[in-house]
């Protein structure tokens, strides 16, 4: 060609080619040709539009962008879509040098490469080299066809279409997403994850070059099978890159010496329950970017699995854990079960979403709401004695009773009877509405059927609901829904309880002198600085432990997905040790960062006997935390001034008070239920003298309270068994004797608080009356039916 051009220049006729008239014609001809080509391309582009329909594998990523779970695409291929910033610069540079160094300069087709390949193939009489650009390879991957001349022309056309629609970087990304790596693995990201267990951006130079040579022969260069052959090809190209001075010499040497120990691995399953849940929630998202903290998730998984091995001999086989960041509300660890592969014991059940009985875990919220309603303060005295609510008789976990105790003690020791009494005082609807505000879905559904047993676990909750509730205590009473995805914004806090009530509960739940401290952690130096609450459901089917500090809230459930109860199962020794282990692992030594008291809290002196503001006669006092303007201000009345005879045998009222021979003395002002408890337990107490028997006045206050039989109840009895019903009442301190009437007929006189029994003789409605020795009367009605 050079000789022909030189010969033309030497001739004297070459100027004829560039005469003005001919040059204009030539330019017109060129312009017409270009216009024709463009017109033909546009027409063909309309007739045969480019369709890029790529189906990717759904991928779940952690907060650091790493893949924690992936699923096959609809074509049963592993094809994971690259994200911006995931393309490794080493891989990109090596790929362009190897496959298409002029990629950023040609229009999708490299005419120089085409010409060179044509000459080489014609000279050799066979195909010895190709001229496919990266764009043309993308066209072939999108429209795979047999390699013929016709299909090659179609490939060229599709390459031009790709360049018309996409930028160079977008085309390169398409190539990296589609390039085959053998079997059902396509794309650099899938290859990086399945072969090297890491993101493409973390690839070393040796690994990057490895992934550039495999697509040339994906069926014969199989990682894990032909690694030595792959290394030979890899090093061949590394030496070529050294000749081109593409990378620093030391990096080339290190890459050549780097062994290839990769094998094909299964797709990651770091948090399978979490992944399946989000795949279900976001079915149209290819890449689901979550807030899961991979390091914490892996630690929690290992801790839970190891801990469960200790419980298996006790027939306890399942556990679930949820970890929430209190500042961001991000779900940082999600363990549906400790062993997903344990099909024998329901390992694939997601315990975080399972509806279970919460045991005592709702008590902190109950007391916090009661603080805000002005019903109680931490030192308020409440009675822990047997009680009956229309046949519902709650019992404490250990079956014991403590008499008068503080609210603080009742919550710290998780006593059941005080909690039921507090719920009765607050009102079930009020508490249910509070639970609705924090998105307890099953409780919302069952709200019309819930009663006082709600506070002891007589309802259905999920671990995620409970754990999210406790984040409010770590955020001054503000509740915010959980954040699953990085794209979700942190919503504004909804105040559920006041900062003051939240702080009071935090202080109570941090106490160590409590029965739910695991036995093996007594005096342990590994006890984390957290507030926590345990719970055990009826039948010992569910063990809970929810704990929090300023940074994290962790919820732990332990039990059996089958619903089988275990005698040894309880929140204290079954769930709390794992809770402590998790805190010691993910947030060790957080003692120095704790909650501070809000300005809305204050302290005052209260009587130790009642917990009410001290009166002049209160000799024993203690400081109590309270909410000014909200907490009750009624002064203590634990002593009652009574006018009695000089020998203290009789008490007088204003009606029968003699002119002389009397004294005024203060006596304990016990509630009737406490007197009944003292009598039953044979606990001595100071009694008010009997009222003057000669007094003509009849009292209306402090009438006896009939506790059995339960009022307005229907009793179904066996006629042949001659079953009996118990009569019992709570009477005032000064009452010595009561009189029982059945249907207005005297049945029997008895000591105050004494149990009597009667046998109903016929079915129907019964009137039960109790008259005390002060003339005060109470009526109650029941219905009796017989099983014949």
C-alpha cells in the first residue's frame, strides 16, 4: 500500500483527484454515504429495537455491602448485579488490556482490529484471530447465536445499538455482569462471591487476572478442578502485563507467586431467616441493602449455636435473637433460629416472627404507664397477697406471698399479683391502647378479648415487637419503628412514656438484687452493665430475656418451636445467660455510658409504710423519686386515730363517746386484704378494739368484701358429689365477727376472715350476704347449675 501511494504522488496526475469540482463531488458522495448509513441504522433500530432484559439473582447485602445471602435468578443462574463502586480498578485495567484496549475510543466496532483479523484469517485460510470488542461481546451475550457471517453482522449492528443507548461505563458493567465463568455462574460479582467469598472490589491482582482468563474457556478452566492450568494462563498474562508495564513490578511478582486455592462454594447464608423475610417483603428488588452488621450477626450466630448445645440435654432445642441499634433503630443481627439446617427441630422456623406468650416481659411498660398516670411512684406500697377477680386468682411464680411491698420491689422481682392489681387499677383498655401504639399486631387483633391475665402472658406477641418496645426505654420513652434497609429514613420518635418514667424503669431493671439474675453469674466479673427483664410463659414453653443499654437492645427467646414445655425452662437460667454473653461480645465494658436522670424528676421524703408523702406521725422515712405535678400527693394514712376506753377494750365513735374515761390512740390502718393475709399466715398485728356494743349507730364505710364465691359467676357442680362452695370475706381491722346469710337466711356466724363452706341444694340464683359486727352488710349473687 505504501508503494502504491508513493507511485501516485510521483505521477503528475494526482492533483486531478483534488480539483475543486471533483473534491466537492467526493465530499457530497461521502456525506451521502454517511447519511445513508445513519438512515439505514435508524431504520433498522426501529425495526429491530435493542431489548436488554437481564434477570439477576436477588442479593441481600449487609451494612458494609458484602453479600450475606443470594438466590438463583429465574433461569437458575448465579448472576449478581454489580453496584457502583464495586468494579475493581485492577480487574478493569487487566480486562481492557487483555480484551479491548481501545474500548473507550471506538464506536463499538474497531475497524483496525476488523481489518487485521480479516487479513490474518484470509492468509491462514482459517479463523486464527477475532476482532470482537467488549461491546460486541456484550451483544453476543445478550443475543447468543451460532457464529456465522450473518450473525456476525447482526452482532456488529447490536454493538452499534448498545453504543447508541449506553455509556462506555454502562457497557463495561453489562459485560462484567454477563461474562460466563462456567456452569451456572455468570458475572464477575457471582464469580467473586462463589469462588473467592468476597466482593469484587476486594480482589487481589492475581484474583482479578484469574477472572479475566476464565471467560475465554469457561468449560475447561474450572476453578477447583483445573487450578494449575488456570494459574499457567494467569501467569502468562501477568508476564504480558509486566512487559507492558501496566502494574508495578513488585505487584506482578507477588501476583505470580500467589497460589490459587479457590474452589466453588455455596452461596452465602449468613442470616437465612432474615434474607427470606426481606425477599418476601421486597420481591421486586434485585439488591436489598440492609443494615445488618455482618460481624455482629456472625458472633451472635456462633454464640447462640454453642449455647444451645448446652441446653439440648434438657430437651430445649431452639433459640432466636434480635439485636437493634438504639440510635439508628437499625436491625443489626437477626437470628430466626440457631441452626437453620436442623430440620428435625424446625430450624427453618423464624422465631423472631413467631407469636408466643410474653410471660412477664410487658410489666415494665405497665409500671411506666402507671408512673405517668400519677398512680404510683417507686416507693409506693402495694399488697402482694391472695386476690380474686371474679374467679381469676393470679399466683406468683414461686407460689409465695410477700404482704406489703414497694412498687420498685414488685417490678425488680417480677411479682405477678401486684402487676395484676396495677393493671386492674390502670384499666385493661388503657394498657392495650398503649400496646397498639407500639404496633403489637396480635394484641390489636385480640384487644376485645383480653383481660387481666394479659400482664402475665395471656396474649400473643413476637420477639421483634418486644425488642422494639424496649428500645423506647433506651430512648427516653420514644418509640420508632425498626429500620431494615439502608434506604429507610429514621422516623420521628413517638412518645410512648415520659423520659422520667423511662428513667425510673431503667434504674429498677438495672438492680442486681433480684431473682432473675442467673445463678452462674452471681458475683461474676462478666456481668454486663445493662437493664434487663425476663419472662417465662405458662407451661414453661417460652423463656425470654430482653436487655438494653444506650447503644443496643437485644431480645432473646429460648424454647421449642414445637410448643413443647420443659420443666427446666425459664427466662432466668435459659435465656439470660445468652443475653449476657451477647452483650459482653458486641458491647463489652459500656459501663461509663449510662442513662442520666431527666430534669422532670425530683425527690421527696415518703413514709416507708405506705410510700406516700410523710405525715407528722411517720417516724420512718425514705427518699423517693417522683414526677412533680403528676405523682400522687395525698399524705400518709397508715395510722388511724381511735378513741378507746382507758383499758383499750372498746372503741368509741362520736355517737357513743362518754364524757370521761377514754383516751385517743393511733392504730395501724390495715386494708382488709392485708388483715386476711395476716390471719391466714398467723402473722401477729395490732388490732383495733371492738366498737362499743352499746352504740346505736350503724356504719356504712368499710363493709366486708366478699371474695368467695366470686360475684356474678356461674358455678357448674356435680350433684352426686355434694360439692361445696367456700364463703370468705375481707373485713376491716376492728371487725371481730361476721354473719353469713344464704338467700336472706342466717347460715352461720364466723370469725372475721374465717373460711366457711356450704352445699347448694338446688340449681338457680343465690343471694350471698355478709354482715359484720358493726352492722355493715355486703350482698353478692351467684348462679348454680348441676351436671345430671
